[in-house]
């Protein structure tokens, strides 16, 4: 029912078509059983029954295929929308929240859990058809003789109740296996990201694979196998109870309830026909059980992610004007040693046409302040204003569109942002030439020809991407750290002044004290605050 509600929330039309087709297919299947039963009695023309059987079989096949097509289109459409919705929510969620959720958990939900739902929807139509078959068979038993309906319904309710209680047993293992899968994804991520270090230390690498990953994977495997084995046992017990029901009809009922031979034969034939529907429903239990666990994971993740929205009261309308004010900004987070790092209070103003350097020692709060400025971290206290509008959680997406940034741990995409027309490609190629990497990479059909470059060249390509975005403000976090002296000179003496001349606000995190004179203002941070003993400095005070 949870899966039906989940899919029905998105598109009732196709779900209704699938349900009605399943209803018709189930009724046809039950009608086949009734026709066979009447044929055994030989009280109706065999020619008539033969024509009826052929017609009902054909209608069953047609209805089943129409339902399958509708369910496939619906399920794949819903899963497509679900994946994109999760991706949109990820983009709309603050970096801190994403970091607390864990990238491995996000990846597991978007890939593994959505695939599990896809498998479940493949059997959902079968469950609808089987439910109709079971219901119609009960009705047919009632038509044969109403005590048969009451007895079989009672046995069925008893069997379903026992199965429902027993299925909680393997569900615990499947839930624990799914939780363990999050940890396994985390270990695999670390294997990929730390492969260089592990390759340099054979003992450590072997230990990480053979002990750390193997232990986590083994736990997931054992829990998954045990859960599915227990589901198999539950299904076997369900089938055993069903065969016991047939035995009761054949060998117990005739002793205390008068049943004509034809009626008893019809009841047994009906039970044998409906057995396949009940067996299929039992075999679907593991799939639906795993789907329920995955659905819980998806809903849990959706609850932790931010929905896209817009604050009409303080919406940022894109313009070339840039006037940023930070008033009493405070932000804190847990460092790796579990100590609380506190940034602020910070009061700062940055505007178009100026170059501001953020400087200070390691751990002074420069990168954290940069993340707050970019709107990637939310301030715990204080106020951020851009062109007079207050930054809030609802309009943070519009706010971030004012910035282009090359962060210290930047990610380089092959796709070129923005319009992919020839005009953009020409601009990209001009920048590639200006940044002296045109012999390594070029723009082709909205893509970079390669991103397999050296560390310094990758940073230059990231700078090209930032230039192409043409935002009112630019932030560079230790951009020049991997550059040769010649291009470092170009960056500080040529590129930054060009951005300033173009009216851009430029924020640079730097340790290159020999280039501090390139800044209009120098903001020195110490232990999360602007250093009171080193007030805001201008170019004049540095020269």
C-alpha cells in the first residue's frame, strides 16, 4: 500500500489504467477456472465452453499487456522524476547539511534505493492481478456454496496474518543490511579517493581491502542472505498452510458439511487455480520488503534535503550591481578533533570594483568565511545583505548566482556551463589561449576536449569556467598555490586587475604575501575573527 500511495501521489491516471487492466486480467483468469470447472461437469455445450475459453484467454492476455505497459511507463516515469527531484534537492541543500548526511548515503539512495523501487514496481502489477484473482475466486466459492467462502476466507485470513507477523523477522535483517550498505559505500568512496596512498603502502592497502572493506561487505552479505532466507522460509510456511487448506476441503469438510461431488470438485479446482496467485504474492514479499526499506530511506533523505523555493519578500534579481554586507555574522561547526570552531562575529562590506584579500594562518577561518560569503554555509547568527536584500534559506539559490568561485577542493566538469553556441566556444578558446593551455585542451560542442591535465593546468581550466560564467563577484581560494612563478605573476598583476576594471568584486584567499599589495583591502583573520591588532588595511598602508 505504501508503494501504491507513493506512486499514486505523482500520477493517478496511468495507475488507474494499470489497476483496471489488472482487475480485468484477474477476472479473466478466474473465469478460466470457472469455465474449466463447468467443462468437467459436462452440463454445458463443450463448443460453447471452448469458444468462451478462447475469448477469455485472449482478453486476459490483452488486459495483462495493457496493464504491464501502463505500469512500466508509470513506474519508470516516477523513478525518473524521483531521481531528478532528489538531485534538485541536493543542489538546494546547504553544504553543511549535505556533509552531515554523507555523500555515500546520498549516492546509495539515488542509485541503489531507486533501483530497488524499480524492481518492486515490476511486480506491483502482478500483485494487483493476483489480488483480483484471489477476490474473484472467493466470490466464485461463495457462488458455489457460501459456507465454502467463509471457511476459505477464514483460512486465508489466518494464513495472511501469520505471514504478516513472521515477515517482521526477516525485515529486521534487511533493514540492518541496508544500513550496512551505507557504510560499505563510504568505505568504497575512501578506497577510490585514497587509492594513491594505499598503493604506496602495500600492507595498508591490503589491510584496507581484505579487512576493512571485506568485513563491512561480509556483514552486508550475511544480513542480506539471512534476511532473504528467512523470507523464503516464511513463503514456504505460507505455501504449506495453503496446501493444508486444500487438504481440509478434500478430507475434513465432507465429514461435517454435505457437499455434492460437483461442488467439491469445483471448489478444489478453484483452489488449485488460485494457488499460483497466492504463491506469486508470497514470492513478491522479499522484493516488497526491500522496497519498503528503500522507500523509508528515500523519505528520510527527502526530509533532510531542502526543497527548492523562493522567498518573494526578499528575492535576488540578478544585476551587475554588487554590494555585500555582513553584519554580526557567527558560524560554528565541529572540527575533526571534536572541538567547536567559532567564526565571528564578523562585520564586513564588499562591493563592485574592488579586490579583497582574506589572509591569515591555517585554521584562522578564511575558507569558512568564504563559504558563508558564497551562501554555501548558513550563518548561525547575524545578517547577510546583498544589494539591500536579506539572505535567507529560501532565496539562497538566487543569492549564489552572483558568484563564480574556484575553491581549493574544486571539481572540474567536462561540460561548459551556459550557452553552448559557437560564440561561447570562441570565448572559451580565447581564454584557453590567454591562460596558455590551448595546446592541451579546446572547446568542442559544449564540452572540453579533456580534463586530464596537471594540477596547475586544471586550476587554469577551472578559472576559464569561472570567467565564462561572467558573474558580478569572483572568489578564489588559494588559486595560485599550484602555479609556476610566471603565471602566478600573470594572475595577480594582470587577471585580477582586469576583473576589477570590469567592475567585478574579487575575493582572494592567499598566503602569497609578496602580492598583498595587489589588494585594495587586506582582511586578516585570526581564530575566526578579524584580527583586532591588524585592522583593515588598504593598498596605501601596505606600500
